[in-house]
């Protein structure tokens, strides 16, 4: 019991850093796939009060500048991929050929419902070239997706 | 001259409108009260006035306490065309213009920021989201709730929805003891946040391994309009955040009540707003249309593991540590679909273990290699975890019980009352198996020859069994503090105690064995030192048999001053419908000088 309390208190004292850094280190969509979710102790403290740390976010339309996408209300493919931890969900869905993250990506790119299964299939078939290496960044992934779409007769109309 | 006339006419018109407003009792209108967040007797604090202290939320200096004055100030300031106040309070403007029949004079079209925000803000559907219990965080122990607002009418693109969350905003370098204290007495600023829903999926389902329940609400377009317009009014408005009643769930309940003030959602007094009760209140008031279950990453891994043979499990484990296992004969002889399952399991396992902490190059490389194996093998459908029973169908969160029994030669009667919430032998439907979360659990006992006496009070009692398997090695733990009774010498003494421990548990079909190492500190009237400390162990088995739950346990504690205490017990809990249960128990307890056997039979009634 004492230990638990002590651990709780210690967790508390490490608070102060920023909990979420969408866009990852270096900003400019430089976040890489399979990034770790750093700053977990901070995160635990924030959940103590179901809250957020530091800044208030209300989702303003002007929040779409370089590093921080947490405030952006509308999505396009790239700022979705820049959300921390989302790119690996997209990678998993692409590898399998289906999934909610991949569906959401297709919606955010603007693919019409009738073309979504084609989009998913095409992404699935080109998985190795889209996620070409483990250090691929959100920006590179997005540009790889675009070039795969361009070489598909139907999907080319979206780019 | 004509100008003055018009002005006069306007003035007369305005005062007429103002008079009409006060006469018609508009300040008492349920929606007006909802817009101002007036406490209509739902919680202890601030009854009859607004929950909000923030002056930015009011147009009159006494607006927080005087709904009539606030109404008149709003009529004054929202009535003129193109007024700035309209852009701050679009929902109030809608309310007044509808109630007072204001002419169409451009409405909110001059509010550029608001119009732009509304264009980008989704409002096709609204869902209440319930991430289940998170035992490692005191305020999330009972679960959490938030709202999700969708762009479209289908499940596609739910990841692109917005999440509306009410929580305390913590900014300084403070420790968590202070958090809890301030959370209880007030002093934390609470704000509404509007963040991407996918970030919430990541936080709860992916990082904290909490299952999420998504309850679709049947709000119509006009009702959703109230909600979204009012959210704009709440931007940067400071509330107080209190753990027990004025918490995340309560504020959402208020928001939903605004959309349908006649629903009676806020009519009954709410002592402590437990998130699952918010879900139930909405269900009872007819708001919930359907529900979707979103399993956590851990549940997804468990579902994958269940589909594998023992040989395949070992292969998956090996593959998650070394991708070259995919080139071995043992892996290659598997059918393509089996290879897919093994690779997915290996990948899920690897990612689950590496979601936290810094990015590791070697792990990233292996993750991608495993996904390539997944990619090259045919996908297997329907590997989602089975959907459990919705938490809203679980037993009531409050409980009273009547017990009769004997301790040694003496008969006794006992009354029990528990404020919340669940112990691991209560019916597990809708709750976490192997978890106990109890707060303010009181037992008073009348023995044949004695006066009525306190038998036990658990202020907090949390036990968490996290089963271990080949893939996952979590620790189990428990924490308990309050008052209890035990034999010291020849007599049972009341002790003020705190105890806790760490241990291991497993899941073998319906049976969960466990073991804990434990420590205890207590204060009693029999020992000389103010605080006696003890160390010991506790072990047991839970059996979730379907129609009933049973538990066996044994505990031994050795005190620093050479005292000892032993307890062994067998308990059977038989639910009779969702609201009742019968519980029978045999317990052997004692110390160095005396050991007695207790038999008891209880009737338990769950409510609220």
C-alpha cells in the first residue's frame, strides 16, 4: 500500500512536461511510423482528473499550422497521419487490407464510398512500397500514397 | 425628426419586449436554466444558481445567481442586429429569438469565427462514449464518459469524429495527492475540450487497454443544433471540477439535458455521478439508440491467441522476438491463413509491449517486417473479440444487504450498505471479471449479547486480478483501507487498518487462481505501539460458473510484535435476477489464542 501511494506521488512529481506532441519531434509531419508514446507518466497524471495538461484545446479552425494538429477540426490525409500513434494503425490496416483507420484515411482524402474498397485493395497491394522502410515519415507515407493513387486508373481522379 | 421617432419606437418596442419576457416567466424556462447551467437541486452545491463562476459566461454582473437579470441583459444585448454578444452566445440567441419572435435580421451571419467553426465542426450524429474502468487511476476507476460528434451517418470515418470531453485542466507542478484532495473539495478548473476522437481511441483502447462502449444517441437535427451551438458558448469557460458529483459525466448529462429539457434527466438528486449511471440514466430516458463495442488492444490480442494452437502460440511468441522465425520450416509448413494469424498475433504482441516509451529502431524494424508477413498472407476474417454484455445491463451500483449467522456459539444479525460499486463475487455481467472496486462499504452487527457495533468499514477496497499467459505478464494488486475486526488474544478488536499487496493471477477457463504478498499497518486498542505492522500472504481461487460465483481464499499475517492472524473462507454468491443475490459464506478466523468459525447467509439488493 505504502509503495503504491509512493509510486503515485512520484508519478505526480514528474508532471510538467507536455503530454501530447502531435507531429512528433521536429514537426513538419516528421513523425515516424512505430513511434513510441513518450511521456506516459504525464499521461497517467492527466487521466487522474480525466483532464488535459496545460493548454486548453477547443478545436479552432486555425490550428492547422505545422506542428500541432490537435486543434484542427477538419482533416486531410496528412494531418490525420501526423496524429501521434495513428500512422501505425494505418500501417496495420493496410497490411491486412481493411480496418477503421484505413477507412478514415480514405474518407479524409475524399474517396467516395463506392471507391473505398478499391482504395483499400490498392493500398493493400502496394503496402511494401508505401511503408518502404521503418523510418518512413508521415509526409513520405502521404506522398507514397499519392503516387500509388496516380498509377491507378480510377484513384488517379482523386489526386 | 424621423430618426428620433424611430428611436422612440424602438425603445418602446424594447421595453415592451423586456416586460413581456419577465411576465412570461422566460427565466424559469427549463432550456434557459440549462443554457445557464443552473443547479435545479440535482447536486449539493450551488443549488438554485449557476454552476459557473466565470464572469465571461454572463452578460449581467449578477448573472450567476440571478437568472432574471441575466435574461434581461441578454435580451438587451442580443436583440440589436449584428451585435457582438450574439457571436459569443449563439444558442442563447436562438432561444430568445424563438421565444420572443424576433424578426429575421441576419441572425448570426456576421459572426465570422463562429460561422467558420460551424462549417468545420461535424454534427451528423452524437454518441456517448464510455471507456470502461481503469483501475490504475483513481478518478477513472469507475470509467469515464465523453461525447463523440460524427461527420456522417455511418460508422465509416468515426475516427475522424470530434470528442467532447470535460475534465480538469492541470497545469502546475503538483503531485497526485494534491490532485485528489483538490478534486474532492473543488479548486480544479474544469473545461470542455474538443479534440480529435482518434486521439481518444489511442488513449483509452490502445494505451490504457480499456474497452470502449459507444452509445449512439437519437438526437434530431434541432437538438444537435442546440448542443453544438452551446458548445461554442462553453469554449474557455471555467467550471469547478469535483470528483464525486460535478465530474466529467455530470457535465455531459447537463449538455444532453439541454437538447431535450423536458426529458427529466436532471430531476432526481445525484449523490455521486458514476459514469455507468449516466449511461443508464440516458437509457431510461430514451436517448440511446444502439451501441458499439470497441475492444482494447489487449482484448484483440487475447482473441487472436485463443485461435492459435500451442505450437502456433510458441511460433508467434518467437516471431515477435525474432522475425527470422518466419523463414523457419516450422512456420513455413503452416497453411497460409494460419501463417497470417500467427504473424498478426506476433505483431499485436510486439506493439502492445512497445506502445509506451521511446521509439526503438530495432523494434520499429521488426514491427514492419512482421507487417510484411501479414501483408503477404491471406487475411483472416472475423477475428474480433466477442462482444461482452453492455455495462449498462450490469447490477445496480449501490447495494444493501441483510445477513444472519453465527460466530462460534453466538448468533448475530448484520446490516450492510455499500455506496459503490462491485466486488469480484457479485454478478460479473457488465463488469470487469476479477476486479473489486468498493467505496464506503459499511457493515454493522448485532450479536446476541452485545450492543450494535461497527463490524467493518471499507473506505476504499480495490482488488485487481490481471491474468497472466504466455504473452502477457501483468501484475495483480490490491489496496484496502478502513476499519475491520480481528481476534487479538481472546477478544475481537476493532482495528483501523491499511493494507495492500502485489501478486500474480491466471485465467483457466472460468477459474481464476491468484496469490498476493501483502503488508498491513493497523491501529488497535490491544497493542502497545500506536501502529502495528504485519507482513503475510493471501491466496485464493475465483470461479465464474455462469449461474453463480464462488471463491475460496486463505490469508496469514505475521505481526512485528509476534501476533498472528489467520483467515480462510469459502463463499458462494447466487444472483437472482439483476437486482438480487443470495450469498453464503463459511469463514474460519483467529489468532494465537482463539480461533472461531463463522457461518453467514446474506440477501443482497442492488439498486440505482
